[in-house]
C-alpha cells in the first residue's frame, strides 16, 4: 500500500510537469516516462508503420554503375541504395572483376548473399538470373497491403529482363488503369531497385523518365538489358 501511494505521488508530479509541455512532447515522451514510473519494460523499439526493428547488416557491391549499398537482416532484404551517376561507365558488365563485394563480405546474411549473387549475375551473366533465387524482402513497404506493394510485385512478376512498360500500362497490369500517377509514386518509393526493376517503367512518349539513380543510370540499365537480350537471342 505504501508503494502504491508513492507511485500515485510520482505520477501526479509527472502529470504536472507534462501539463506545461507542448502536445508533441506529451505524445512522444509521456508513454516512455509512464512505463518507467510503472516499472514496465517496453517492447522492442519499433520503426515506422509499427514494424519491429531488425538487426541489419550492410554490404557494398562495386558494380558497373558504381557502389550499391545493400542492407538486410536474417529474414530478408531491406534496401538497395543507388549512387548518382555523373557519367556513363565505359565498357559493359561482362567480367566478374567488374562486380564484387568490396565492404561487409564477412557478415553477410543469407538474403544478402542471394542479393549480391543475383546482382552479379544481372550485370555479368544475365542468363543466370532466371535460375537464381530472388532474396526475400523485409522492408515494411513490401510487407503491408497497399497499392504501392501491389504495383511493385506486379512489376517484379510481369515485366521481364529487356522489356519496358509505361506508367499507364503498369497501372493496367496492377488492376487500376487510372492510377498512372500512383504508379509513379510507387516507383519513387521502391526500396529494392534493379531487382524490382523500376528502371523498366518509362513514359508513354518513349522518354525514360525520372529514376532514383539518375537518368544516366536508367539509360545505362535499359541499354545493358537490350544489348544482353540481343546476345541471348543468337
């Protein structure tokens, strides 16, 4: 009973303090203070959209388009960050020496190993990508039900190596022909570029359109796929 009385006194002091604070402080900090006052151990810190944080590992893949920064956990791939290309690379991705892990190789999770193997094949031996597993994805955007997720999965499934579709065509494939603008938003939100090939989505006019890695990279990726597809046809 004595302990309960002290707890009430402590909570009263906390409430007086927070009554003088801005609302954003109350909503963000008060739950933590209340947990501590009650002796409650909070759950693991969560990230946006209520997703639990993972223990992520990071690798850097040196590729023909620059250094790709890749993150993932034991469960799946989280993100591929593209560099900005200021000039087109010389030559083509035809040698294993042009695509290799240069940082983080000693701590790669299985999804990261699958990702780097797939990207190596994409740049150097495109014919092998069809036989390689695509790593599991664990980014929150690809785990919750939304039109963006539907668009990205449709793109991954239906638009193959060497092909291109317009934003409107992809909207049709995803089941909403009027959602071309939303498709553009989905491309900008894509956390796994190249594997989820948002570079294959172009404007109805035939222009390449914008890209997270810059227009030069988008043009290079499309040219790379066209060239490699022509080689595979012979």
